[in-house]
């Protein structure tokens, strides 16, 4: 066993191997991977922006998790609603692939509003970051959707002429890199949190005194997402040019969150914002916290256009709805026997009712094309572009809002048990 020396030191160790490959789902630029807590199999987001693991959405698992040695503590994250109550539980057994920690501290949130399952449309029970990453050299392959954990004492880097290695700095267990953004054609130094737990490309903290601000006349107010402390609103705009060493991007989607939602994030005075999954997925990454460095290499996502939601609506999976579906269609002869001759004599279709996810509009941007078409918060989408939503994932539905400007979206919704149809064309708000 390779784990004996680390079992009592609050760290992860690999069992019987020097490396381990773990597959993940990539949903809205977020990595969702399997994690076992005290023998219970769960799904976590890999989030470099969090130090200790945070567990939530555990109503069905609370008893079997056998949490112990806990005390109540407040937690605060992005959002303007203040702190939430959590418990700090010690001495938990956490397993990620073949990586094991038998003495892991975990924060547990029982507030039902802290739940990322409706946002992503798949079960998510927590987030994990620094405590896992600090003990390994971690390769992340966004294209092939896997990460590899390596023993840092035996890992050997391969020669890579197309790679760039960056120095990392840390604050409270969170990694930061240095980059350059261009505003009014002027370069500005940026210190950015590396945030694999964010779906967007860039978040920047607006600061007129430093010249960090949205493009003039090319921004709009929008819902940016949800944090531990509530919803986050702000402006969406572009950065003219963005550079990380030799890697350069133009007209990068950038969110500027309202100051009320980032009070805690700004406690690190040097921080300019975050670089998140939308940009990070354009690279294959090697995190090496032992050497305080990050290695980047372009992948096939590198030159993809920077798209955004042009509809003005946010849809989440909220509960279930009863759907009538065809169970079986069959053909028989007049005696009720299967028709094997090919001649149709009698046909019958059997229907049944099944529970399917309900995709509900939870946010709608003022004066957006969707609002102008007549859609409202609370509408449940039952069909989109001719396809019943019971046959689609939440990601497939939302992907239609990122198509090119001018694309037509046709929606059928259930509004207070009344079926209604709407149609609108996606609009580019930056033109």
C-alpha cells in the first residue's frame, strides 16, 4: 500500500498506484466527477475556487453519510444575501478515484436553496477543490473529459514546445495567475482567480480608477448566476484583447458583477476577477501546487467563438411534470394475433404517463427578445423548435440560445395549465 504514511495527516494519497485517471462529465463548462463520502457515492464539481469541500443537496443521503464531529459555522460566498448556516464535520472518509483521505474536514449546507442540480440538470451534491488538488500533480483534459492525479514525488514532465508554464500565487488556498486585459486599447495587469467552478469566460471587478470597465455602449444588464450567498447580477460585455503569456484572445465575453455580490471576493485586494471554465476549457491543463505552477496547452476548443445566451431567458430544471407518451405501437389481424404478413388489418397504440423533468423559466432579461415575445418567469417549456422537451436534456435546450444571431427559436410552454406558443429570433446585443 502506498497510503500508509498519509492516512493520519489530513491529506489524499493514491492507493497502490502512482497515478489515476478519472472521467468527468462536462456540463456548462463545469467538471462533474464521482466522489465518495463515507461510502456514499455522490457527484461533485471540481472547483479550484474553494478550499474545503462543501456538501449540499443531501436530503436523501443525510442518514447514510454518518457525519460526525461537527459544529455549526457560517459560510459566505458570491451573492448579496449574507452568510448561510453550515456545519463543519471532521474525520470523514473521502475517495476520488483511487485517491483516499480518511481524515477530511467537510462543510455541510442543509439549506435547500443551495442546490446546483436545477442549474445543470444532473445531480450535484457538492464542490471540491484545494484539499484534493494540493496533494497531486493534476492533469485536466477538457476535450477527452478526464483528469489524472499523479504522485508529485514521482511525476515527470514531458517536453512540450507548445506549452506555457505560469507561476501561481495563492491566497486562502485559492490559485491566482497573472494576465493582461486591454481596455480602450490600453493594457492593464490583471490578477485572476482560477475558477473551474464558474461557467463563464471572465469575471472582472469594475474599477474606473484602474480603467477596468465594460466596453462603451457594448454591455447589458443580466443575471450572472448563483453563489452560496444568493443570485448574482451585473453587466455582460467584452474585453477587447486578453493575454496569458503568449496566448491571446480577442473580444472575450466578460461579466462585471455588481459590487454588492462580490464583497467577500474583494477582500483579497490584489484580485481583479476570475478566469473560468469558458476560457479554461480551451486548454489542457497541468496543475502543480507543489511547484506553484500551471501548464497550459492549446486544445481543439482554442479557436471556438465566444458565444453567449442571446435569448434573455434562464431555464432550470424545477421538479417533475406528468407526460403522456407512447408505450407501444403494434399491428394485429382481426383475431388479435401479431400481423406477420405485412398487411395492416388492425393497429393499436398503448399510451402511458411518465414523470419527466420540468424545464422552467426562472429569469428573464428586461427588454430581451424572449420578454418581447411574451414569455414569463414560471413558464414551463414543453417543446422547443418542434422537439418535446421530455426527450431533451437541459443542456440541449439551453444550447439553442447560443446559436448565431438571427436564428429562430419556437417554444411551447405550459402557463397555469394552459398551452401557449411563442417565437423569437436571437439577437446580438454587442452589434
